[in-house]
């Protein structure tokens, strides 16, 4: 007997269900394959990271001379007893981590060497969103230096807590993820890290609405909460520092001399007639394309030669480094006029780093200058000559150092210490004062 034919619509329904099940299986298999590939790629990147840092041997560069192929003193900075267990834990945790969490763990691994120049940049891969505020760690605590208009209640405020935790507690929790050689640079780096979404999530500071609650304190207003949302990745947002000249004038505070011109100027000078002082700000160890440094040196020495000069002040407190040789013409010109100059002061602080520290040491020694301010973020005995390599799958760029160098190799302190210690506090910034300049202007022979 012929088999009974199934109604067409029933057959179609069954076919659709079967196709759906197959599609689901294919999709599931595709997702599993993609996830397996992701884990494998990160594992290869991890192996490439370690191989690049630990590469043995030396190589010669015409400008740099003899440098290590991998990290200088790798086994000393990353001892096997701690590095290998951390490596094994990270490899085993990788399948359960998001891409951004893996980047943080890579940073933690590199940071464990405590070399301030070592790090990982993220030109590709996960987007790190940031809070549209800027923190600054002053000598007397953390504050909000700048914010978008939406968060103006936070601007000029002292930070009491972030997500319910004090800045000092968060500093200790952040330390494993940051590369630093002294407390000054840890605080400087932490102020930026406290804006990063994945870092804040790692610390459990982001609420269910995707916001971070700051508790802000201002004189006469007490403390109050400000909820801040993350800006979209890559979205530009106009941040207005409360120390910016226009904003400072609007709130009736004076703009200190060192903030009166943008750091993008690299370097500039001014004669202060009421104090018979030549003030030089040297903000970057680099040539300004609009003003060659030789021309700038001629300008500064002309100020010295044309006026009665009781002192010279060189401000390096915002100098994050670059090429330490750029300043040499000015240093030599000032050394040749040493008898005319009177006392020389070099202003330093937590943002003085790398070649900025080298230049401060050279000026201190060559001009018998007084160092005025706070301990530097850079170490006088530092690993330098930075090289990079790129991880094959994520595109992460790893920075490492190939020499122990600098004019401060005989200085054993973790920071370059000032001769005259003058803290720059949030109360100073809020009042428009510059106690470092005030103290330097009071120096006598």
C-alpha cells in the first residue's frame, strides 16, 4: 500500500524547524570557533610579549650604540620566582577574560618590572572609554582640574571619594597596573588611569547605570555627589581646566606665570623687570618647528645680556622628556655667563620625567643651581633608550628599555630630590598662587 502523503504545510514546517536547528548548530559552531581563535590569538600574543621582553643578546644602532635586544636586566627586573607564576595564571585565566581585561592584565605583567618607561599602547583592539573629567594629584590630595560643561559642578573640586572609596585607597589598588619607579610618578599616572573605563570596572567603581559617582568638596558648599558617564570612544570633548587663563579670569583668580602660555609652545622666556629675573619655561625636550632652539637660545641670552639680572629661573616642572641634547646650547650659553647670572633655580615636580630629569641634573651641576619644588616623577637612575615591538594579533605596542643611563647614575634616590622643597597644593591652584616661583624669586647668592 502506498505511503500516506504528509500535508505540504506540515512538511514545510518540519523543514523550517530542521533548517533552524541546523542554522543554530552552525551559528553555535561558528561562535565556538571564533572564541577558540580569539583565545589562541591572545595566547600567541602573550608568548610574543614574553619573548620580546626576554630576548637575549645585544645589537648596535648608529645613534644609540650598543643596546640589549630585549629588556635590559630582564631577569633582575622580572625575577622567575614571581614572573613565571603570574604568566601561568594569566594564560589560564585568558579564556574567561574580555579583550579589554586581557589588555589590563598584560599591562600588569609589564608593570611588575617597575620601569616607568615600560608599557603597552593600544592603537587597535578594545576601545578604552574615558570619563570627560581630568584629575590631578596635588601635594594635598586629588582634585578635578578640568571637566566638560556637563560636569562643571566637579570642576575646581577636591575629590573625597570615587565610587565610595578614597583616592589613597584607590592608589594602592591601582599600583599593580601602573609602571612607576617612585611615589610621585605613581600618583601622576594614577590620575589618568582613574579616567579609564576598564580600569574603573576592574576596581568595581562603575554602577549599574554605567556611571561613576564622585564625591566632591568645595569651600562653602560642603560635599556632594556628581555622577559622571563615560564619553563615547574616540569622541572629542572640550575640557576646560580651571587654571586656563580665560576660565581663571572668569572666576576671579590670577593665572600663574607658568600657566600663562600653552605647553605646546615647548619653550618660552620672559624678563621680569620688577625682580630683575629671566624666567625660562622648558616644557618639552624637543625642537619647536615654529622656533628652532638655537634661535630661542639667542633670544634668552639677549635678555640676559641686555638687562640687569639678579637671578635666572628655569622651569622644568612640566617637562616629560624627549631628546636630552636639545637644551645644550642654552645650558652652555648660561654657563659662559655664570658670573653675571646671580642665583639660578631649576623648578621640578612630579611631571618632570625622563630627559626632563636629565636636564635638571645637568643644570643643577653645570650652573650650581638650586632645585626648587617637589620630587620628580622620573628617576635620576633610570632605564632608558626605549624600543618597541608590536604583538602579532592585537596590534598592541610594547615599550621596553635597553640601557641604564643618565647623568644621575650616581644618585641613588628614586626621585630627583629638590634642594628647597616647596609643595604645590590644590589650595595654591585654587587661589592662583605659584609657591615654587615665589620661593625661587627669594633666592639669594
